[in-house]
C-alpha cells in the first residue's frame, strides 16, 4: 500500500484472518488465493506408540494418485456386487449402501476428487470404474444443486448402478474399435432394460433408483432412448446422471474414440445443455468444474508454464492466465495456446 504497510509477503502462508484483512484493504479488487499443498493426517509409529504426524506436506498429485488407487480397488469390489446382482444372488440394498458410503468417505476434499475425475476419467473401463466416476460426479452435482441427504444417497445408488445392464452385453460391443453396426447398436441400447430389470429386483430399494437407471439415456428433446421421453417426463435423478455420464464418457477412452481434454469435455456439456441435457443442472455443473480449473498450472505450446487465473465462459479453452507475472487473456491473444495441464 502507499503507506508502506505490507499485507502479505510473497510465498508466505495465509491464514483466514490475513485474507479478511486483505479484503478490507482492497474491497474493490478480485483476489485469488491458491492452495498448492495438502496436509496428511496419517498416523506413524514411533517407539511403538501411535502418534499423529502433524502438517506433513502432501502434494495434490500424490493425493490424487492415492485416491486413484483406492478407486481402482473399489472398482473391483463393485465388479463383485454387480456379478451377484446379475446372477440374482444375495446382494441387497444394505451392501449397496455400505459400498456407497465407503466410496464417498474415501476423501472429503472435493478438489482432490475433481482432480482425479477430470484428469484420469475412467480410462477404458465402461462399467465398473465408469460407475464409480458417475456416482461421484452425480453426488457432487446433487450437492451443488442442494439435494437433501436422503435424496442424495438414493441418487448415488442409482448412479452406481446406472450401467449394470452392460454386464449382460457382449463385451466386444463395449470395446469395439470401429463403429457399431445397426444390430450392435440395438444390443447396446438394451443395456438400459437389462439394468432396470436387475435393479428393480433389489429388495427394499426405492423405485426412484431403478427409474434413474431406466431413463438416464433419455434426452430433453426426445432424441434419447429407450422411450424417447421429453423433458417433463424424465425424472430428476436421470437428468443428473445423464450429465455425469456424458462428462465421464467424453473424458475417457471408449472403443475407437480417444478421450477429450477437460476443456472439450466441459464444452460438450455446454453444447448439449441446449436441448438435450437439463440446462440449469448443466450450468451448475459447468460453473463448479470451471472454478476448479482456476489456479491450475498449464503448459503452453511455446513450452512455457503458466497458471489459469480466470475462466472465459464464452471460450472455455482460452482462459485468462498469468505468465511471468504478466496477465494474458488468451481469448484476445490467439498466438498462444494451452497444450496440457500440469500437475
């Protein structure tokens, strides 16, 4: 400031009271605060006594790698549940509830969850890991929308089970590297009815869960399947799952199609919000994911490293960045492009 007062020193940690002070001194300016490290509360053994290891830095990349391993392990467990359901064995709502709770409890840090879902996707696993991702994305969106806990739980169950019908589809169709022919497309579409028939038999399961499974490929303009329903006839769960499902599919390798980059995946949701996906829910999803991009490091096509400081909703792939202490609006500077995210 002009009077020489220092609000904060460069690279120094900020406490909540420091941020409040800065806001008071600079009420008319936008201030960005980025968290570059995470902290672990893992217990360590010292002299046979368990103690909490205080404030041990763990980078976001390490957090995501740990989470990725946990989600891959959970995918194997989901495989077991799906097998029992497919064979009409003793899998019930209690087992699904326990699995869902375990999934959500893996981490309460939304930044780490979104980092994992955005940059890893579900790879080439269109059933189990895809189910994990869609459940997590649906849970996040349900939270952002403001669903109550009971509805949020049911939504997560439905999202977990939304593609269970694929277990009764020829695996070659799910992994085919070329376009599906007509009969293959029709068999693929049948995964919806297979899934509904499996889920509706789960004892004590709310019917809203089975409906979410049955209608998640319906689209507001009537272009979806299997019933070509229009907006007012599509249940809320299905509208939410459709957004999560579309994003994870776009963000993952599927057969002959390679995954889109995060900007392109968000752009797809934006495009389909005009007629196919619920517009309000899509906007909530987009805005929250875009907020996550702020503060992320990116590699430019000129080899330099920059940081995103503000997203451009009208041109998602060309945000405002800071490069060598200069602020650059990529929507106005077409000579520089983002090549990839760095984390």
